[in-house]
C-alpha cells in the first residue's frame, strides 16, 4: 500500500489509530498488538471495532462526525499545512520550524530511554516509526529539489487590547496595567508567530498565561513581597486550560514572566510528583496536600506600588464589577469598570 503521510510527518498508513492498520491486523491479534503499542507509545489504540482514523489529509468537510476528529480540526500543524498547501512540513521553507521541533517526541532514542532498553529495528518499524515525525520529514526533505520547497504565507498578529479612555479610580492600577500591556504586546517567546502554526501556538500560550496571572492575582497568598500559590488552588481554578504537564513546561511560562521582571520558582512537596504516564500531580497521593507550590517575586522597581497586592485588588475588583465575564475582561485588558 502507498505510504500516507500526515501534514506533521506521521505515517497515517501505519498508525495504530488508523483505518489502514485495521485492515492489516486481524481482530484476534489486536489485543496483543495494542499492548505493545501502549508499551512504546504510552497510549492504547482505540478498540478494533471502531472504524479507524481516516487521516489528517482528509478535508474538514469530509471528516466523519465522531468527536475523535476534534483533535484533527484543532491541530495547528494541519491548519498550517492546509493553509500553505504543502503535502507536509518537509515541503515548507520554514522546516524545521519551532512548531515541528517542539513535537519531536517519538524518536528511537527517546523511547529507548523511556523504556530503559535498546529499540531494535523490528520494534522501531512496527511501533515507533509511524510517529517519529521529524525523522520521517527529514528523510522526505533530503529527497526534494529546491523548486519543490515553498515558503509559507505569512500572517500578522492581531491585537484585541481595548484602549482605555479615562483615569483609574486607584492611581496605583496604572503601573500594573502598563506592565500587563507590555506582556500582552510581546510574542510570548513564540518563534515564527507570522505563520499559522506559530500564531496558533501563541494564542494557546496566551490563554494559558493569562489564566495563570489571573489565578496568581486572585487567589495567591501575599507574604511581604512574595506571592505563594499552591498546586491545588491552581488546579481547581484552571479551567478551561490545563496545568503544565511537567517542570519543563512550567519553566516556559516562568521564563516569559522573567522578561517582565516577575520571577517564579517551583517548590516540589513530594517525591511522587509524576504519574506513571509522566504528568505532574497536583496533590500528594492519598492526601489533600499540594504536590508543589509556586513562589513569585518581582523586580524592586515593580514593588512600588506593591505589585501582587495591586494585582489582587485589580482582579478582585474586576470580579465584583464584571461578574462571570471578569476573566475575559482581564485577558483583553478591558479595565473600563475600574475607571473613575
Ligand atoms: S491523522 Fe494522526 S491519528 Fe489519524 S491516522 Fe494520521 S497519524 Fe493516525
Ligand atoms: S511553518 Fe512549520 S508547521 Fe507550518 S507548514 Fe511550515 S514547517 Fe509546517
């Protein structure tokens, strides 16, 4: 059968979730096959009886109505590849862009390290290669001629910050507002924000970062010049976003805030921080204690007026004045209800 390659470089024609692999593997072998897949990839494929994924090259209007396909509709690499009309990222002038590099999780080396043994060729071909997207893309790229590579169509970042007309009731709010504007005007550390995939990544990062700043401001405990927040409070107020899955991901958000004079550190409270599937716990197992806390400080020049105290006043007042929509107002820096 001809190889079918997804926009991001996965091999749909060999993917355990696909319609294609269901045609290759007999029903009686499915359970054993699924167990092996889980061993190497960490997830068990959807049951054999399910019709199977039709692949990401299928246009949105032809995708079956199953909720499974929501992930495909939201996939930023797929959106970017569709928009730029490239077969897959190997054909793009920006390859390997920050987006493709960031999703390079299923290499022979990484899986070998995870399971603690060397991966032989047969195992690699059968259970890993289909998701070793970067290796697959590099192989395709090396076979392309220059005239087959196409630069992506660039886009501009939109701003949804609403300009304030008037003075704040509390004059201390101005400096915090200006700091928040600085953060909102930045690229939040995204490289390639002028491409569809970069911009989608920026929007996701923005949603998460603003949710955290909101939670820090509204629920953080302020002691002297420091703000402390625990993982249970973060977890309970996080929706609709998810908490970072590991320390590395938290660091990404801390690094963005550091650029603006806000310094954060994680204090881990358990030696069982991670679940077997590699996600950070928010509670110490069998207790109601937080698995970690975050401690934050600001640059001395942000301390006057006291940054966290004023952030708390802003978020609390927004909640009183704008009710259920308070977070949306905060995220858009729409602080009209705080004006004189
Ligand atoms: S789109 Fe993803 S889940 Fe679907 S067949 Fe391709 S690699 Fe598998
Ligand atoms: S910009 Fe990145 S994600 Fe978009 S098509 Fe190019 S390589 Fe793929």
